[in-house]
């Protein structure tokens, strides 16, 4: 009896694992790939600027980073 329950549990776990597998996306066009790469690059740059902003002490440096952050946000909003 214990084996039967154990077996059923394994089957349920396998079914859940296959249903939770990531969905396969249709291939993206060259334009969509370029847009996705640009967005990822902008997000990475934004994260970098935020990290620098956390440790920046000079008011001029902080101002420059704030402007860079605003520019990155504007570019990201244009990508939509």
C-alpha cells in the first residue's frame, strides 16, 4: 500500500513539473530581438547608475547620475 501511494506521488510530481515547464515562444523577428537587446542593455545601465548613485558623495557627481538616470528612463519609456 505504501508503494502505491509513493508511486502516485511521484507521478503527480512529474505531471506538475511538465505542466510548469516554460512555454516555448515563437521566434522573434530581427527587429523584436534588437528591441529586446536594447531594452536589456538600458535596464543594465540603469541598474549600474542606481548603484553608483547610492555611493556617490559629490553633489556634482550625484547630479550627473540623476540626469543619466532620467535619460535612461526616457529611453526605456520610448521603447514601450
